[in-house]
């Protein structure tokens, strides 16, 4: 393991935990698998430039922040996000997983090109 890979993985984990995000949440936002994120955080895998950019974006920081120990303020939480959090906190873990599945379905649906019948 290189020192850079270890430092990068540690920094990603620090930022993720500061934001109270699970590996699953961050990996979802970054568009990578939770297993891949875990390997990056443990320095078992080295992310490519695109993955570093996706992780930085999902963490709300510039990519350079993943390579420094500077304290970066967490991204501002919107009123909508606060309302979503409040709803999720009142749910069981199974219900929260269902919501996550629904979000993933909606996101994958939005990424698909419209069919001819869907066009206006």
C-alpha cells in the first residue's frame, strides 16, 4: 500500500463520517459500489481520476480536499434535506431501505432516454 492511497482512504472516511454518511450513502451518491468504496478507504484499491471526482462531488468538496488535511466545512444542508431526514428518522431501518430503493429506481429512470411515447 502506498502512503498516498492510505492517506486518501483515511481522508475520504474522515469527510464521510463528518457528514454522518454511511459507506452505502456515499457510494450511492458517487455512483460506485459500497464494496469499492470500502476498498478505497482501506487503500486496498486505488481510485481513478473519475472516481476521485465523483467522491469529491458527493462529499461536497473540491477534489483537492481529498489530498489535504485541511478542515473543510460540510456542505450546507437545505430545508428539503432536513425534512427528508426528519421523515427517515421516524422510520424503521427496513422502511429506510425501501426509501433508498425507491430513490435508486427514480434516479435510474431519469437517466434513461425518453421513449417516443413519452416525448411531448
